[in-house]
C-alpha cells in the first residue's frame, strides 16, 4: 500500500494505486492520480472521467467497457490513447472509483 500526497493531504492507495477511500476524490486528486499514470488531463479525458463518475454514482459499479464505448461514442483505441493502461486500470483509477473487479 502506498500514499498519494495531494496538497496538504496524504491519501492511502491500494497495491494497484487506486484510492482506498473514494469519497476523498476531487479534481486535484484526479490530476495527481493522472501523473501516476503519466497522463496529462485534457477536456477529452474529463469527458470520460465525468461519465465514469456519474455512472458509478447512479449504479454503484463501473460500466462495462462496451457500455462506456457506446455511451461516449469513443472507440476502444481512443480510450487506450487517452488512458494507456486501459479503461479499468487507468480511467477508473483517475476517476477515483474503487478498483473494478477483474479489470486489473
């Protein structure tokens, strides 16, 4: 388990770098998590991050990749271009969601 320092806060991460407490997520935390993935967030990244957060808030789980692609109009290749470690490990981690089962 590691820690992520964001401003004056120290947040616990699990062994895969996901937040242990998703309620501590905010945009500043997203920027810090993105750095751990070597991703510089753009408006296109935020579109996916906000989609993931809204879906999670409504359904309590991350969407299946196929659902995310259909809802966002992105291709799998576009998601991997934005989040090189993938929709589960990269996108969900930066969005502050708990680690998706079977995705990491």
